[in-house]
């Protein structure tokens, strides 16, 4: 009896729960269908050390330019995904979240990307994050970060927005696909090589047919002069065929070599892309290092980057103190070079004066070379 009563009570409880859910789901649908959005509120969830790349007003303008209806639209008809996408289309936005409150307020929360450095080289004016994401510098806002100038060419096209690592991976994949396609172009050429080799062997086996008894016919033997003439004709024919086959072989080899050269060019392209990306990462890691050190963060005001004839990235540093520039060289042994420079500052320039030299080089191991 008690067991039956328990089952009945549990059944009634579940019926009540289901009815409750259905009732309130219906009420919510009715509410959403009859409630319209009455206001928009944008919140910037971070401040980038009290500096702003984007304002609430700018986000509102982006939503307005997207032509997505908001104010006065039923809550259930708001295109929240479209609003988020229109906001994330701006490269310096990291995350965007849009939702509507029960009372009908459209709320948008936006998080900015945190730049690590600013590239201001030929034709480029963009911010770079610590994870290698690039986006154009906004026209009406800026963030105080180390500035990289010079003739350095980043491994991305001008105006690119996105992850540099992903861009490089895509370009290398495209290049490899092109190289694989070229390999298929070689298949008929390799077959031609085999066919030519077979033809050469066939020409080598060609012989002059004898007439007379030895040739399988009755009658007198063939005249020797006539036979010699036919032998010479056959030799001439074979020589002509061999010349033709050698010509065909050379031309076929040229085609194979041309395809191989294109494959090697694609391989070289991939190596250069990878090298440029590695240098880009070295630049990022260099800026990370100086930003983590309070002295160098305050002392280095500008980084001048260029590409050496060897293809390596080369840096010059513009310090805040003194009238000299620092030739840093390649972005290797960063800690050792900066320690060497700091030691020279503390034990050298403090004694002889900060304006004594025009250029200080820490490029060479174990040396500090100064130029007046």
C-alpha cells in the first residue's frame, strides 16, 4: 500500500513539474512576443590600463551601421548573433556578447584586445597582441605600447586582420598543395621518359633482312653491293631515329626540370614564410621581455627594425637617456645583450657622460663597440 502511494505521489510530483515548466515556458514565449526592446546598453569590460581602443558610443554606431533592428523590436525577433558578429568584425574586439533582459533592455558586453606593440613601418600601422594577432590601429584612439619603425616588412599583407600564425599556416598549406599538384604534372613526363627508353631499345634491335637462301627464299644469294646499300640505309635510318629520340628525351627532361624548378620555388617560398614568421615571433618575444623589466620598459622608447641581406631581423634601439642609438643586431641572446648594455651604462657612461657616443653596439659577443 505504501509503495503504491509512493508511486502515485511521485507521478503527481512529476506531472506538476512538467505542467509548471510548460506553463512558464508559455508565459515566457508570450512575454517575449509582447515585449519590445526599449533601450540599448553597451559595457566595455576592460580598460587597457585606463586607455580605450573603443568606446560605448562607437559600439552603438557599429550596431546602427549593421542595419540590424533593435529598439522597438519584439524581444524574440532580435538578431543577437548578427549583432555580435557585426561588433567582432572590428579587429581590436576580442569578445562580444549580446542578450536581452527580461525587462526588454538590450545589453552588449565588449572586451578589447590587449596590444603588445605597434607596427609603424612602410604602409603598416597596426597593433600586435602577445599571441600574434594583428589589427589596424583605430583612427580615433591609441594605446601606449612600444612602437616598431624602420624598413621591416611583416609577414602579412597590408590591412590584414587576424592571427599571423594562422595566415602563415594557410599560405604554407596553399604552397604545398601547389607543389603536390606539380608532382602530378610529372607523371606523364616520367611515362614519356620510359617510352623513349623503350623506343631506343627497339631501334637498337633493328636489323637488315637478308634475301636468298639465308633469308628463307629460294634462289641465288643476294648481291653484296645491294646488301651493303641496304645495311647503310638501315644504319642511316637508325641514326636518324636515335637523333630524334635524343631530341625528344632532352625536351622531356627540360619539361621535368621546369616542373622541378617550380616545386623548388614553392619549397623556398615555404622556407621564407616560416623564416619571416620566426622573426616576427622573435620581435614579439623581445618586446615581451623588455615590457616585463621595469628599467627597459621605461628606457627604450622606440625600436627600429630592418631586414639584413642574410634575411635575418635586425634591431636598433632608441633609448630615453642620452643622444645615442643602440645597435642590437639580430634578435638572439637578448638577455645577455641587454645585461651587457646595462653594465656598460652603469660602469661606463655614468663616468664619462651619457653624451659621449653617437652609437653603441652590443651585436658582438663579449664586446661593446662605441662610435663617437
